């Protein structure tokens, strides 16, 4: 056990290296001693343990501490916590020991780091969800997350020693969780390195290919960049800027992503590089003004693409990124992106936290350090509009078919992947679901139909007036929500039928009409329904109003016609009243009530038509059909005894016209319409309501609507029309 001489040598080398980095952060002996105590405890605790690569385990915490201080810019406490980060996880030491030896702050940081390791070691498909949850619980100290990123970066840098299955697991977590997290925290350089490392291990062949192609094209690119930059350099020198200008090639991973996304070969990636101008700003004018000054200089040389200007100085990105980006037309007709930023902006863009810390320290504002931590903490706890939603960057759903979301009080609930806010509402309680009108997802108002993501915090907004809609069945995915909605709709339909029936009966009472099958048969199609149930449901649900019920009943009853006409059943003279006569006498009694007759809807007889009466037992009315009516034939066949045996006569005629329609057919010729019109309105003085004629290949077909007094005059005019040259047939249709 313990360390070999060779180990000691390696450890000393790395430890000295770390100490050198710490000269930037240690202000006094206390700081130095704090770090040294942590180092010696870690050395003792991990003694004899080796990493898979064979090197002493201690080299890992040293490397993590170095990343924390060099690449993330963390301070003394973070270096201590980094050195101790695997002690509780892997050795006999407990969190209580840490508290006793290093104090409460370090103990809680180590505890947090241990918990996170637990998450990733647990072989559960829900680790991604727990990751988010752990992030939330740990957010009181963001340094824990930053150290975890440093830990992951070192593990990725040494991933080659791991077996294939571990490589896949670790790269998976890295690409979906750590790289986006690093990006969100402004650690651009770390994010890019994590992505490239993932690709190197997962897609080694493609990684090597792109690397090779970048190398092959390097000389040409350099040459072009030089040509592009020459006039800019000249102008910036003239203006006395203290600057650096260089071409920045895209990372292998981002080139590969673009090739995948756009399905294009390497050769078609036009933005392989960008030009970056980093300058040391003068105290006056403002950094922003100086950036725009350089922009102006460049666009005097190259024409800018108007829609490609990005001002992240006036409005920095949520992760703190500041720069001015523009795309200009370079030599040989190539669009080139130019990034303009100050040295301060460059540092922040590359190293995020570290740079923030450094610059705020330089200004002597010590509190800024904590202020920045608080900002990240706030973003983690309650993502708001200006802090990019943390989880947008996490592709958590790729891990599992389940997601974990949170109630406003922070209680977690598991939901199936693809769930909507409405599913969540029903998951809490069917009453909440039934009255849901919207949701606040991460404090942002969203429709209830919004699909929810792992880590979302959801507050359901309800209203007493809200109720489920049938469309909701297409929106929800959980069985519970579907069943609740179906139950509600079923209950509501039943209620609506009852309510609708009541409403219709009341209305009919007001109109003093008895509601029966016959009336229903008229109303149902008038309200575009097919069944009684549908009609009642629509009335009950308020979809149809009964305000026009009276009008509908009147229209259908043909009462208008009966204002001017009535029917008459002549009395037969007979000495011995037969059964037949008794029957007819009964019928005759009804002639006293003119309203007891009704003109049949099916055939629309007009005065003069030969008619037959049918006694409708439902309404106790006599429906008057044309004698030739098919419907009458059907009724006669099925309910022969209801056919009124006596001949029904038209009685009481007023000077009134009735609308009839007719179909025309014939051979088209010039002037035929004029001839017809002359006969109708000239010879017979009949009003034409409408005449339509369509001609096709020399044959015409048409419809004619006329107002006639009676059948006699109709027949006369039709006879006359048949004599018109070209007319082949005229047929009355109504
Ligand atoms: Mn570790």
C-alpha cells in the first residue's frame, strides 16, 4: 500500500503545478494552509488506490483542482473541495469528518459532490432526472456544479483508459448534460473541449477524417485569411488600435454537427472559420463605442450582410457572452463572419466564470463574486425570461421515457415523456384538470396544451367557469387524464340531454304547440341534427338557440299558403249512413278548422292540382298531397286507412300567385331565351322569378321559376313554350 517513489515523483510534479496556479488565489498563509491540509488528507485517504490507467488516484483530484482554478477561475474553497471531492465517496471519511476538519462550508460542498457522484453511479434510467433535481437542491452553492464540471472534464480527458461500455455511458452524459451545462455557465472553451472529446471517443473515424480535412485545407485557409485581414490591419493600425486579429476555425464537433444537421459534406461547410478581432479597449469612449468604430472600419472595406449583424454588447447573452458579430462579403465572393470584442469580453467568452471573477476583482469589487454566483443560483431556482431556461439545453428526454417535473412547492412528480401541462393537471387531481385554463411553466404563462419537459416547474391556472373539451382527448397522453375527460364529457352529455329536453318543452309550451314525434321530425333537420339526442344535447349545451323555433315551425307548416287557400271535403248525399259515411262525417267535421289541413312538404300542391288527403294520426291533421305524389303512394301502401277517402277540393281562391319551377331542355339557338321570355311575360303576363340556362355542345338545360295563379295558367304557358322552336321538353319540378 501507499505510494511508490515513482508515484511520489509524479504527485510532486502535479502538486507543484497546482500550487503555482494557486499563487493567483491565495492571499495569506491561512489560504495556503487550507489547501495544503486538504492535499495531505486526500493523499492519505486515496493512498495506494490507482485509476484504471494505473496512475495514482490522487492525480485526479489534483487535476480537478487545477482545472477549477486555471480554467474556471474558482477560489481557495473550491480548490479545497476539489481536492476532497472523492474522499467521502471512495474512502472511509465521512461528511462529519469533513465538517470537523474543514468546517461546515467545505463539508456541504463535498457532500454535494458526493451526492452527484451517487447519481451517476446509480445504474438507473432516471439518472438524468435526478441530475436536475440534485442541481436544484445544490443550487445554494453553484461552485459544487462548477467543480463537478471540472471533474467531468478531467474524466473525459482520461477516458481512453475506460472500457467501451463506460465510455459510452460517460460520453452520453457529457454530450447531453455537461456540455450544455458548461455552455450555460459561459464556459465556452470547456464546452467545446467536452464535445470534441465525446466525438473522439464515440465516432473516432469521423473525428479523424474531419481533423485530416481541416489539416489538408489549412494552408489555403491561412492564405485567404491573410488576404482578408490585410486591409483591416492597415486601417486598424492607422486608427491606433491595440488589437489582435486571427482566423478561428470551428471545432471538429461543430463542423460534424452541421454536416449531420444539413446533410452536407465537409466541402460544403462555408463557415469553417470566423475572423476574430480582440482589442484592448481604451478608458474612453465606451467599449461599445470602440467596438462599433471597428465595425464601421471593416464595413468600409467589405460589404456587410444586413441580416447577419448581432449586437451582443447592448444585449449580452444570458450566459454573459458579449461581442459584436457581422458577416461581410470577403474577396472571391466568400461570406466571412467577423467577431469584434474587447479583451475583457474575450476572457468572459472563453472562460466565463473565471473571467467574470478576475475582472470584478481587478476593479476591487469583492462582492461581485457572490453577486455572480447569486445570478446563477437564481437561474437554477427560478428560470425567468431573461435567464435562458436551463433545461432547454438538456436533452433529458433522450434518456428515458419518463420525466420528472415539479409542483410550485417543489414536490417532484414523474410523468410519461410527451405529457402536457394538462396531463400534469389531471395527475394532481381531476378537479384541477377539469377546471384548467392555462399553466405557468417555469413562471412563464403557457397554453395548457404545452408539452412539458423534465425539470419544469408547473403551476396550473384554473377557473370555475372552465370545463373539459372533447379536443382535450387529443392533447393528453396519460390514461388518468383521458379517463377523467371522458367521464366528464359523458356526464355533461347526459346533463345536456336532460336540460335540452326541458328547454324545448318549455319553449313549446310558450308557443302552445304539443311536442310530439311529428314536430320533432321537423325540428331535428332544421337544427342540423340527426337524432333526438343530438338535438337535445345541442340545445342543452347552448349550441343552438330556440329563439327561431316559432319561425321554423311556421315555415315548415305551409301556413302561409293556407292563409289564402283552404280545402273542402264535400258531403256525400246518402239516405243510409254507412260506416264509410260515418267515417267521412268525422273527417268532415274537421273542415271547420282550416288549420287542420296542411300542404305536404314533399310535393307542394298548388291550387288546381288534383290532391289527396292523408290523416296524420300524430298531429291529427290532414296532409294534402298531389295525387301523383310518390310519398302519398308510400303512405297509402303502409297506412292505407289514413287516406282520406273523400275527394279534397281546393276552396276559396284569392288573387294570389304561387311559385312553381320547371326544367327545360332543348337545342340551343340564338334568341331562344328571348322567345321564351316573350311568351311568359308578354302573352301570359306571368312574372319570371328566375331563369337559368346552361349550354353545352349545342344542347341547353335550364331551370325556370315562375309565379302563377293556378295550374290552369301554368299548363297553358307550358304548352305554348313547348311550341318554341328548339324546346324539347318542359317539366314541372315543384
Ligand atoms: Mn472525481
